[in-house]
C-alpha cells in the first residue's frame, strides 16, 4: 500500500538495544532515521555500555527530529530484560526491533505497515529476508534465510511447524502488531536469547506473513553474542518445553540431549527428562538415564547408537512405562538394546570409580541376573573393597562363570559377609583376599570388619588372624604394616601359614602367634603406641611380655601405665630413655622391684633430665594421677626442690588446675632451685603466694 493511501500513518515503535556497540550503533540509528515512513517512535536502551556508546548516542540525538526515548540502564542486564524495558515504553500500533549492529533498508517500515494494515487480524506479524554484511558493512554472499534453512518456497502464513525445526527469521526484518504482546507476553528473561522463543509463541497463535522485500542487513562479525554450549542448550530445551505438544524436531533434540549429557549439564538434563517423558521417547529418556545413572561417555556412545539401530529395525521408539524408577526403566526399556557385556562394563566402571549413581543399577542388575560375578562386585563394593584389590578376582569369576558350581549364587538375596564366605570365598585366591582385607584395615573400613572374624574362624589363616587382632587392639597402621611385612616374610620363608590354635583367647593368640614374629624394636613401638592411645587391652599383653623379656622399655611403658602418667610427657621420657647410653648398654632390667615407686626413682629418674621429671610431676597433678604422689614426695626428700613441694601442696589443698598452673609457672621462674626446708605445708602454701607477690612487685 503506497504511503499516500495511508493518511493516518499509525505509530510504529522501533527499538534498538545496545551494549558496547559504539562501532556500529550510529549506522543502526541512521538507518532508522532514514526510513521513508513518517510516524516512528524511536526507543533506545543502552545496557550499561563500558565504551563510548552513550556519548555517541546522545550526540546523535541532538540532531534527531523525531520522537524518541533514551533509556540508560544502571547495570548490565543482558538477555531479554533490556528488550522488555523497551517494550514497556512502546506506544505504537506496530513494533519492530533492530540489533545495534544491524541496519534497516529505507522502505522497511513503510512496506510492512502497508501489508499489516491490509491483512486480516489473524496475521500477527510480517517478516522478510536480510542481506549479509561483514564488520565493515561490506556485502557478503548469500542472505539470512538460505544461510539458516533451505526452502523451495519460503514459508508464509501458518509457519509454526516449520519454525519449530529451527529459526530462519532475521530479527530486524519483523514487524509485529504490538497488541498481541498482551496475549503472548514479552521476552523470556531466563533465556540466553529470546527472539526465537518469541517468534514461536507468535506463530503458535497467529500467522506470520512473508514479504519479498529484503528489509535489512544482518552483520556477521567476531565478538557478537556468544555463550557456552551448556547455556545455549538449556535455552533451547526451555523453549521446546513450552511447545511440548507440538511436532518438535526430534533429531535436533537428540543432538542437544547428547551434548547436555557430555557437558554434565544438570539443568538441561532435567528438561530432557521432562520432554522425553511427555513424548515417551526412548532416545531422550536414554540420554537422561545415562546422566542420572552416572554412565560415562565411552559406554554412552555405545548405548545411544544401539538404541537408534533398535528403532531403525522397526521396533517401537516409545518407552512403555515412564512411571517406573530410573533404574527399572533403564533395565526394562533401554538395556535390551545393548549386549550384556556392555551392561557389565557400565556397572564395572561405576564400581571402579565408586560412582553411587551406578550402584543402584548394579544392585537391580545383580538381583535380576542372580549372577555370581555381579553379586561379587556388589558385595565388594558394599564392603568397601577397592576395585584395584578385587580386579584380578572379578576377572577370575568372569572367566569361570561357565563352571556349574558358580553359574548362580544360591543365596542371592543375602548380600552379606556370609555370601562371600559361602558362595565366593572358595574361588577366591588367598593373596587377593588378603590384599582386600589389608586395604580395609589401613582405611579403617568398618563395613568389612565382620568378615575378619568369620574368615579367622573358618580358615585359621595367620594373615587374617593378624589383621583382625591388629584392628581389635587398635594398633596404628604404620606399625601394622611392619607387623604384616614380618608375617609375609614368615610365610615366604616356608613357615606355617596357619595359626596353631585358633581357639585361644585373643590376648593369648596375639602373644603366642604374632609376637614371636616381631622384632624387639617393633614390640617397643607397639608398646609405646598402645600407651599413647591408652589401649588397655594391648598394654595388658605388653605387661605379660615385659615380665618374660625384662626389656627395659616395655617395663617402663607398663610402669607409666600403672602410674597413669599422661601420654605426652611419657612419650617424651621414653624417647629420652631409648636414646640414652645407659639403656643402650643395659637394655634389660637386672633387678626386681616390688614397688612402682622404687622402680621409677631408681631406674627411670636417673635417665631423664630433672626438668622432665618436674614436667611429669605437674602433668600428673593436672591429671589428678594420685598414684604419682609418693614418687614426688620421695624425690623432694632427696633434693628439697621448691617446685616439687609446691606441686604437693597444691594437690593437698586441692587448688584447681588453672590456678595451680599459674602458681607453678611463677615459682619456676622466680627461684627454680632455691633450697629451704619447710616444716608444715601451710607455711609452704603461704610462701608460694609470697613468691608470687614478690615477683609481681618487682
């Protein structure tokens, strides 16, 4: 319709949103100013540009004669929000958007207004093709629509189904009746890009007519809007979710779902499930299950083509029951498309990487198959046995599945240690099981602990027995490694692998079967370790050994335990004694002592510095270890040390440990070796405070 046939010239709102496009924004604005149509309302939104776009726009507006509104965002909003701001301020009958690096052809608005004015109200918008230009504005070969889609005839009118297959409408080419936004809403601000979503919502309710007048120029340049594949795919899924009952482009969805799975895109995969469940589509559901069950890319790249091949052979593309659990859907609807070795590879990979998502699949798979290989894998996983420790045995079970004895597990429902013992252990090489148990001991894996007792009882194996006792007596893993090395060496040298009397009480079993294989330094380390961890059971064993060996270190540990000397001080003293020349020349005790006090005064105290003894005296006071009082008294009677007498007085008068620590610290600093006899404890106690006051006044 020529302009002279439109006397009213309805108002057209033309919007451009700009962010850091100072190189192109003036070209865009000039193309709007140069329109042949006389009634345009220009709305410019700058989305907090950091270049000089705002200054350029303001300078350009000084010479602009038409209606305009310039909106400057106070922060960068991106996405659809700037477009919604512009739409909120638009008042025209028609609405058009042009990106701030694209340009309009001069008759764009005039020609498209004429089309909409003459069209039925069922036509909600009109669009056209666009030329392609480079960053300098120079023309490129081809045009927008053929670059994106190939048509024999460009769609016009009811283009919804065609548009679902992919966008082919240039943004700047569209002119829309503004009143339809009340019905379809504005831009979806949750999307990375909103124009394709908007076109689909328009096309779902209105016709979109094609005009053969090429109405704009689309600029192709580096630095235009890009984002991660993950975010693009999420936006695509969000768009298609809105049109879930429409004839969606399934091949496109399959490709997007695969990319989302590879990228670990949680949000997109949830939408894959939504669309796949609604469409009851096997491939989309399979992609979702690959992600949900933690199946890796290598196995996924086998499963998805297998399902495609399954469908290509004429089998149903639909999931039969999408209400079932993820695991049951996978096993019931997906797994039959692939071979059993692939399924075993999937669950084995989950076990190897301790993937809890795959564990549920293994549990269901093993229960259905009642297969010893799968059940063994599951048991090892439940018992915390690492894949490295079980790999050799699992392969052995896999190789022997044809053996009639292990074709099925008779107690498949009993996923416990007894199933390992009754159904599996007879096939398990001892070295593999030992390695698994050692790993469990080193990692303090409580799940496997019950297996120690049963294996010891059933086999009498000295390694199993040793591991159980090491764990029971809370022996450190560092020392445990040394003991186990000695056991391994014992077996290697041809000595018995079995304990002689498995029915002995544990302390006697340890003493009779394990201790003889340990060196004296290892026994000493064991004793010190037990003392430091206050492991009474092990110390009781050490006491029996000490009485027999008369080893000085073992005896000292026993005396320290009896006297309840705190571990921190005791370990320091033990280290001092082991390094002393006196111990090296006389490692065993020659005399017998009926009293721990006499033993300490005569044998231990001469080997340690007096400062260490004072520290022990203080620490026993703090720990309220009254058994040490006679030793402090006897030592004080020999040297009349003020510090020791103070400890006794603090103990007698029940001074709390916090105050006592202050008093002892100040006395020690005031006069460490000042000798003076006091006849009554009250005088000593007064002198303590006199010492403190004297030090304070100084």
